[in-house]
C-alpha cells in the first residue's frame, strides 16, 4: 500500500481546468493584465505552483484539512494556498488524495470570492 508521503503527482479535475481557462479571459478582459499573454503566464504560474508545491507541502504537513463547507467538492479534502509577492490575491486549491496514487485538485478559489469566507485563515497561518 502506497504511503501518501511518496505521492508526487498532481492532476486537475476537468472543472478546475475550465476555471483556469476562463480565468485567462477574465483577467485580460477586466484589465488586470494589459496583454493576453500576461494573463496566460499568470494562470500558468498558479497551475505550476500547485503542481509542484502540493506534494511538498502535504509531505511536510503544511496543508490543512478543508472546512466542512468544501465537502460539496469531495471527501477528505485538503487545501493549499498560493500568493504571489506584491499582490493582494491568494489562491486556494482544494484537493483529495486519489486512490493513494496522486493528488487531485477538485476546486480552486481566491480570497476575493464569496467562498473564501469559509476558510479558517487563522488555523491556516
């Protein structure tokens, strides 16, 4: 039986892939980025962070169990956060350990969404 400390692969649920794709347009069309390529780069940076850091953070015990509100996206979820320096936006990835073989990100939000109110920020810090 595989121990979760050896899992190093992260996949994104189809729902999350669509959110990332839509985010590119939102960031560009609302003027957060002046060029479409900048918006694409930012979203790719978020994806890359979670792909590389979730296994490390989980292994080190630096991720937290998701609050009960987020059980609508899966059972026994954990979450990890990403914040670029010099920004006011923190991204949260909610993930499950799928079949003890990989981490599956099933939902993402940022601190500007209504769902962010359900994150216990004090226990996360």
